[in-house]
C-alpha cells in the first residue's frame, strides 16, 4: 500500500537542535530513522536544552511543554515515543556557565530532560541520543526510569 499524507502515521516525535551548521536532521534521517518510518521532527535552536534548564530558558521550556509537545501528541496519536537528540550546542551560551559545560554535562542534561518528559507524559516512551563528531553515528544515552 502506498502511503499518502492521510495514511502516514508518525511513530515518534523527535526533538533536536535546528542549527543548520551541524545539520542534525540530515544525520538523524541517515542514522536513526529506519527506512519507511516517519518520525515527526520538532526542531528549534537549542533543542531539549530548555527541558533541563527551564529556570534559565522559561520561554523555550513553555513553548515545548505547553504548546509543541502536547499539540504533536494530540495531532499524531500514533506517536508513542519522544526521542531527544543533543549535541555540543552553542545555545548553552544562554545558560550561566553553560559554555563551560562538558560533553558529559550535556549528556546528563539529556537524562534530566528525558526524566522530565516521563513525569509529564507518563504514557510516552522517551529515549535520548547525543550527536558526537560530525557525520558519525549517534551515542545512545542511557536514561534510567525514575520512580514517581
Ligand atoms: Zn545546537
């Protein structure tokens, strides 16, 4: 059966940084999304950073948590998983001392963002990946399930 726009079903919502210099979306399509699957992209500068640093990025946090993610889940009921993709992102300059964050700190932020999403969207599976070097595959970030 040919998929038309009406019959396409998004399996996952993917939140990533839209900085075209790192071109994460192209890499995501190449390395993460299996052929024939449709994942709904939600890209904006900084990606999931605001989920880990809502105190410093309240507008970005609100846009994601109050508007974009709930809308995507409502509009695409076939989405059962949110995928976070982080990278060594320049948006950290808007976080105090953020430019001193190590890659490990940024991976820890992905775990924090994943835990937050699990608390707010308990029916949603959440996974996270970190984009290491340019053109390489992604590193899966182990996110522990947190007890409510
Ligand atoms: Zn970025």
